[in-house]
């Protein structure tokens, strides 16, 4: 019953007027920042950091955390309405969310997104409340070999998500991996594949690739007038709301997505990216509505959103209990804590109970606020689709350029984004999916780093990946997923050699 | 901040300004940029953001932190070199772009001494050699003996190839005639995770962020790279005490492009020195483990040049 006492303490800390206000400001700001293409939570958290100096530590963390998971909510809006995801996980939502919008069901997709996010967020919070003390040590069980195995699993899941066959998915993942090798080699410090361009020394930015492949290519397609036929969204309440059949398809996928997301979120770094892809791939295999995936399946929106938001919550476990941030945004939040003289670590929960449990309670409150906030906003967002293309897409293009430029204040990135837009358009003409490329690109550098670190530590013995039970199990799951995905080797070989 | 305090600070600033020559009197005329060579969130970035708040209050114009990470800080240093020397662009200068990168990358495109005005010293952190609890080594001598008896068997982490930890580790290897396996990481966070988990046995890493691990008993400090023992680790010997000529400080300061009006430089240095005596700032710097010795602008410029020439041979040796 210690948990109940702790939760009571947390809610007492988080329901003061001040805390409720900062929580609301945080999630509201996060929602809007998440909706704007190219401007992620990082920019908003960085801007708010000086404000948080003047707040007490609890309020500062609640505010910044609100922006962070509010942006996870908002991030799906642009990907559903316009097919412009800002993050790899949002690109999974776009796989089915955008087709839904094209069928005039944008409102339904957005409502389901809000609900799936809510379920994911709440499940994540429950996992965090119940298991944080126990899970604190979990990330320590993960050595380089296990991280490598998790990422292999993520890549396999990514090849499976694409609707157009495993070979095309594999090709895109490999292209992503290759793009990820551009920049400084971690182990030698040598620069690779930069063509002598200094701006490429640190590699290509994720937002550059995502905004180019999805956003700019969408804009180019709109010029040619070959965006798939857009059904205008009726704006009455009835057509914005999911129908009975839609509702029936929510609970199972939402809970499975939340479970997958909660697990992967606890792994610093790789977890959040992998969660949506793995959740989607699993659901696609076990769902009765397999054929609808990629054409606007309700499950295809619900699973990645619940997984993504559950992971966003459980990502706080390693951040707070080990002091290991999984992303730059998390690092900023740790910074805010450090300003207030609080050092994240195993003793944070016992030393600062009102901070930790107040944060947990604020997640529950914040997720409720987001739900209440987002359902009425659905009508507003759906209205965006009524803006004529000739006005909408130029605005989108400008927003993308601004967002990309704001990240590093580097004009080169803007040109590179436009270049990736052309690549994305070419891929669209030849019907290659950009989502697997994106995850290959994100995981490529990490997979290489962990693989080479594991090999350095084992002095070059590859058996290390099979001797450790954790990595052996994960690699086993990856192989199983490939087999279940219908990869029949003989058929595959025949297909490869026959294809022109 | 109460109105009265704002008023007092403003009038104090006005009084101070009246004694200075004309150009500096008008400074700052518009918002001032502080370039930071790290992404947002690191402790150096936080130093800049904290000082920017106070500078803005005292000098009447906002000081804005602009993160220009990349290429070992050379991106920010190049941007600073190309900015106008009118007192509206500064950089949070530090060891990597001004002491290491110019030697490591001869084509960096700037000279750390002649292209800049080094204005004001903030402070610095030192490096420690930490052993994971699982290694069961608790003195520097024990480590050296073990490393000599089993060459190439021990693993140590640093925050990357060409990082100060890597350069110091190479120097350590040369001085003690030991050979250990270098495991490069990207930044300090993952090193601490793997040191705790026992993936690596040793780490060459900045002292402050490892203090919680030391308090937990999961990391054992063997030696620090400071000239004297540190207040935060009073029982840990320096490398010098062990007979190894190894001193390394990751310093922080404010720098401007070459040709900055000396009056502006003096005014910024004075204001910063004042801010650095505020109890809230000293308390904050203490928790971050930033050590500060008094140093005026001219001494700081000489210090940067000294550090550059002291690091150059170590960097060359580590390449």
C-alpha cells in the first residue's frame, strides 16, 4: 500500500493551482509545437528552459515534461492530415492515418489518435508508478550486445511494415543505413562519405531526412496535381466521430501497443524509435484486418500512437533513475533538474518523493488535459484540409524550411531537405515506402556503434551476440518475426532473380 | 525579481557605465548572442543560459544563447571568427575548440589565438580516472600494476576519439607504459551507464557528473587531473602526487572575434566577475563542480594561449 501513499503524495503535489497551470501551459504549448512540421519538442523545451529557472523544481519538470509528451500527441496531427511526420514514430502513424484522411475520415483518425495516445500514456504511467524502483536496474542489464539485438529487431519490424513487399522494405532500410554512415566514424574519428563538405561532418539531421522525404515530396506531388484524390472532410460532429465498428477495433490494439511501447521506452535511446515499428509489425501479423493495413486501418493508427506515448512516459524511468537521457530533449529536462540542484540517480525516488510522484501524477492529469484539449481541436485541424492546395502547400513548404533552419541555423540543411524532397518524390513514383528508410537511417548509426563496441569489448569474437541470453533471445524474436512475416527463402530467391 | 531590485541594479549599471568611454557606453545597443558549441542540455550549455539571464538583467539587453554544435566545436568557433567584433557576438569558449581541435584538425579554418579576443574566464572542471566497483581496484598503483601485468586486457571508456579524456588516456598510457583498450563513446552519459553496469572497467571522464556514482559506491575515483586535490574529492590523489605529469582542465570562458573594443571587453569581464560572486551562482557552480580561480581578462588571454601550446603535443601523441 506504499504505492497508494506515494500516489496520494504525488496528487497532492500536482493538483495545486500552480502545478495545474504549468501542466496545462506545457501540454497546450506541446500540442501546437508538435503540430507544426519540423519544429519538435526540442525547440520548445530549449526556449522554455530559462523560464523554468524561475519556477520550483517540480513545476519546472512538470512544465517541460508537458511540452514533451504534448508534442508527441500533436506530432501525429500533421502526419495524418498532410503525410508530414516529424519523427520516425509519427511516420508509422502516417502509414494508415493519411489514407484515412484521404477517405474523408481525418476526424475519426484524429479522435482515435487522441484516445490511443491517452491509453498509451496512462499505461506508461502505470508501468512507471509500479515498476520504476524495480526497473531502475533494468537498463543496466542491457549491454552493447543487447542494444544491437533490439535494433536488429526494430529493423526487421521496419521491413515488415511496408505494404509493398519485403524486398522493397529491405531496400529502403538498407538505403537508410547507408545514409546513416555519413559523418564522423565513432571508433576512428575519421569522416566518411562527406564528399569534403564540412556541413556533412556530423551527418545528416533526422528532421532533414523526414521533412524532405515526406513533407517536401508531398508538396512537389501537389504541384504535379497527383496527390491521391482528396475527399473533403464533412465537418459535422457525426462524421468526425468514430462509429461503432471503429470503437470495437480500438481496445485490443491499444493495449498491445501500450505494452510494446512501455517495454521499449525503458531502453534509453533506441526504445522510442523502435516501439512504434515493432508494435505495428506485430499487429499487422496478428490482426484479422491484415489487408486493410496501409489503406487506412484503424489499428494502424491506434497501435503506433499508443506504443509511442507509452514509450514517451516510460522513457522517464532511465532518465530519472539512472541519469541517462535517451534523447536531447530528455537531456534538457535533466538540465532543468540540475539547475535546481537535483541530481538524477538511483536515489532520486527516495530523496525527492514529491518530485517523482508529483511528476507521475502530473502525467495522469496532463494526459487527461490532452484528451479534453484534442477532441475539440479535431474539428479545427480537419478544417485545414479545406484550405485549397494552392494556398496550403506553399505555407507548408515555408514552415518546413523554417523548422529545418531553426535546428542548426544552417542554410545547407534547407537545401539538403529540398534534395531529399526530390528523392522522396522519385521514391513515390517508383512506389517505395519512405518509412523503412527513416528507421534505417535513425538506427543505422546506433546499430553500428553498439555492434562495434560489443566487438571491441569481446576482442573481435562475434559469439558474444549469441552467448548472452538477452541478445540471443532478442535476435531469436527478430528471426521469428521474419519467418512469421512470410519470408519463405525459396520464394524470395526466386522473386529476386526473376524481377527485372 | 522585485521592481526595487531591478531599479537598484539598473542604477548601479548606469553609475558604472558613466565612467567608461563613449563606445562602451552605448554597448550593448541590441540583443547579444552567445554561441555555444554544444547542443542544448549539457552542463556547459546550462552555464551559458544561467549567465545569459544575469548578463541580460545587468546590461539592459537580452543575451541570447545560440547553440551551434558540431565538429568538435569548430562550427561555433568559425561562426564567431566570422561575426562582427562589435560586442554583440560572443562564444562560450572552452578547451575543445580552442585547445584541441586546431591541432586535431589542421584545416579547422581558424587560429585559436590570433583570430579571437579572449575576454573573460568562467572556471573549469577536471578529469578523473574512475574504476567500476566490479573491477576491485581502488588505488592508482594497483591499477598500474594490473595493467602492466596483463597488457591490453582492461577496457576504458572516454567520450570519444579526440576528446580530452582520450588525449589524457593516451598520455597516461605513455607515462605509465601501460596498454589498455580504448572504448570510445559519444558523450559522457553512456560511459557512466556502462561503468555502472560493468561493461567497461574504467573511465576517463569529467569529475562532476561522476560524483553521484562515487557517492553510490559504484565508481571508485583513482586520481584527478587537477594541480591540487579537489574540494569535491578531498581523499583522491592527483596524478601529480602519483608522480605523473598530468594536469588537464576543461576550462570555460567568454571569447569574441579579434578586434573587440577593449572597453567593451573590460566591461563584460567586470560584469561577469561580479555575477560570479553572487551566492546563487557560486552555489550553482559548486554543485556542478566548476572550479574558479580569480583571473582577469588579460590573464585569461594568456591562459588560453598557454593551454593551446600545452595540449598541442599531447594531441599530436594521441592521434
